[in-house]
């Protein structure tokens, strides 16, 4: 059984961790607000999302948005502009709350019908010397249980997400270590 990769890219291979690719795909499925936070429209949309209910306000505070309601009102009316640190705090809280809100929906969709088929595209070896290149191919895998992956993604726990991803790709057989790093992972919910 292969070990986890400790020195990826040593010979020039290019790619990202499979768990990071899965997180990017889940982020895309979550449907974050597209307008940047630096635009008034993007800031307003995020603030409305974080303050539309008592539950949303509580979740935003737990996610790190520590400003007062009075400050938020000043930002919404345009009397005051948030600092860079506050913009980062708002963006982080928004993404955290959004992930928590859509996690149950995504989990239900990804687990339905016996799971979701995932396409795994191998990492790029174009910069690797010929004698060190591996024979890699596109692989697909049906993931039946997404609970650990979605739970780690919603909590923004990269370590747990990486462990959950490795637990899933072990089903590829003895070559699973070749797909710990990838160029892309694709799936739909």
C-alpha cells in the first residue's frame, strides 16, 4: 500500500491536493456571491446575508464578525466604510455561514441515488524528466458517503478534509497514492 506523499513536486510535477480540489468544487456548488466585497453591491449583499435573521447574526458572530449592529447599519447606509481588516472579517464570516447553511443541502444531494460520480484528473507531469514520469490516467470513482468530506469542508478544517479525501481515494486500489495530488476533481450535485 502506498504511503502519503511528503515531497510532491520534487521532480517538477504540478498539481494541488485532491482535498483542495474537492473544496474548490464544493465552494463552486455553494454559490457564493460573485460581486467582490470591495464593491458596494458585494458588501451590501454579504451584510444582508449575515444580518437577515437572528440565527444569521448569531452564526456570523460565531464565525468571527465582532462589530456592533450600529456599525453594520452605518456600513449599509454608506455613512462609514469598513477597513481592510473588517472587509476580511466580513468575507470570512460570510463564507463560513454560507458553507454551514448549504452543507445539509449538498450532503443530501451528493449522497442521493447511491452517491455521486467523481472525475479525477491526474497531476501535470509536463515539467518532469521523462525517466521520472509515471503512467497516469483519468479516473472516476463513485463516492457513496460524503458525510466526512462535507462536514470537514463546512468547518473549513483542511486537515480533516484531506484525511476524508484519502479515505475515499483508497477505493482506487493500490494506485490511490498517485491521485492524492491532482490537476482537477469534478462532480455535480
